[in-house]
C-alpha cells in the first residue's frame, strides 16, 4: 500500500505544474481577445462561409490545455456571441426572405393573363376606331411597329432589359421571321379596316388549320387523324360565319387568310431560329426588322393619298391632338400586349397556353361586338361559337401531345 502511494506521488511530481485558471474562467470573454475575423475582413473561410467559433476552439492552444468539461462550457457561450449573419437556425445558415413573385406564383400568372387580355382588347378597340376615320392600314401598321421600336430603344438605353448583342448569323435567322411577322401584321390590319373586328378574329381562328397543314406537308411531320378531325368544326364554323356576315367583303376575308399563312410561316422560321437570347430582345429585333420591311409598301401604296387628303381629313374629323394621341396609344398597346403575351406564355404549360389563346379570342370577339354594336345574324353567331369550340378542342389535343412528348424525353 505504501509503495503504491509513493509511486503515484512520484508520477504526479514528474508532471509539469499546471497554471491555475483565473477565477472568472466560466466567462469565456477572454477567448475573444484572439482575433477570429469576419469574412469581409479576410477571416477563416471554408467554401465561402466563416468558420464557426466551435471549430476554432479545437485548434486553440489555450483551449486545448483545458479539460473537456471546460470546453463544453465554452462552446455555447461562444456560439451565442457569434456573428448574426449566421442566423438562428441549427445549421447556422441564413434563411433568405421569400419574395412576392415566388410566394404567390399563381396570382402573378393570373395578373399576366389579365393584362394580356386587357391590352389586347384595348388595342383592337382603338385600332378599329382609328380606321373609322383614317382608313390607311399600311401607314397605321408602320406606326404600330415604330412606337414599339422606340419603346425598345428607350428600354435598352436604361438597361431594362439589357440589350443582347446580335451577329450576322443570328440576323440572317431572324430576317425571315421578321418578314413573315411584317406581312402577317399588315394583312391583319387591312382586314381589320375592311370588315368587323369580330369577323377578322373568326377567320383568324383558322390559323391552327394552316399550322397543321404546314407541319404535315412542309416540315414532313406526321399529324394524327384525331388532330385533323378536331379541325373540322373550325372550318365548318368559319364557313357558316362567313356566309352570313353582314360586313363581309373579299378584301377583308383574303387579307385575314394571308395573315394566317404568314403567321404559320413565322412559326416555322421561328423554330429554325431558336436562340439562347431572351424573348424580350428577340421580339425587339424582330420589330426593328419588320419596321423597315413595312415602310416601303406604306409609302408606295398609301403615300400619295396620305399627302393629298389622308392626314388633312383625319385632322378635320377628330383634331390634331386626338389623331396623334390615338396613333401613339394604339402603337403602345400593340407592343405591350405582344410583349405581355410572350412573357405570359413563358410562365405556363402548353395546355394553359392553348386555353389562354382561345379565351383571348373569345374576349376580343365579345368586347368588339359590345363596343361597336355590330349586328350579327344567328347563323354567324352559331358559326363563330363552333369555330371557337373547334379551336379549343384542337388546342387541347395538341397540348396533350406536346406534354406526352416532353414526358417521354424526360423519362
């Protein structure tokens, strides 16, 4: 027993003397004298994050000399004094605030749809009112594009959005798209000036038929029989509406049909001109090119009449102020509704896109009949409803097909 005690005392005496910690060892504020530093000051960083004080304790020579129990006491105290940027969660990461657009996506998408419809209806109303006292659709088409181009240039100047660079290769791809866009836009306006707005939109309901025909016979894509069958009500409905339309004339009808063909080819060339550029910049470049395409026909076809009596007659009817303001606002609404349509359709699935396009046409036809008081026969009303229903069925089937293709590629 005595030998054991002596051996233990000898072992203890062989150890170096331990320094007695201060009386306020429970308070860990003396550790803060060792500069840890923050991220901004070039402190200890791992993968862009500041080291937690608990990790620094293990490498500290002062703390290494303390007992494990003391370290357990120090750790929570240092954690409480850590940087507030680390947050209060257990992982020590800051929780980013959720923005309104991310918190309510359905509400934002609904607002986009509302603005798209609203701007489209207002554009059609102002556009038709202008043609009632200024029947020069080529010149008005140029004004539509000119106001939109000025809007794009101002937006680029302030950096909202930032202008995307364009090269000769991309320009060659966009020129056919812009030419088809210009031709479709001008012929649509010729039809709007010649017949009722509701009738033009009824004829333009045939656009899916031309798209399907182009896909089958030009692009060589196989169109299912069910898709062709869904287009039968569209053709029948447009035919019924055309036979008894009170405002029918061949200029309005043929122009609307040419517009359908032009926009069909625009879709074909757009697929070939797929680019990483955002839709806002693409539409801006297309508008600029289309403006230069539309100016020569306007000068050649309507220039002499405009200089002779076109402008003077319009000013005599409504006044200079209203004439200029109408042209400005119709151009603004044209550009904004097209831009909102692009932004809206980017946010939704193909099926929602299809339904949205059909409902837009219903809204425009309905509001144009109410605003202008156009009288339509019973057969015209039935034919219009059949055509719109056929477009809805076609759009639904096509959207489901696109969705199935996308799911198969993802699988």
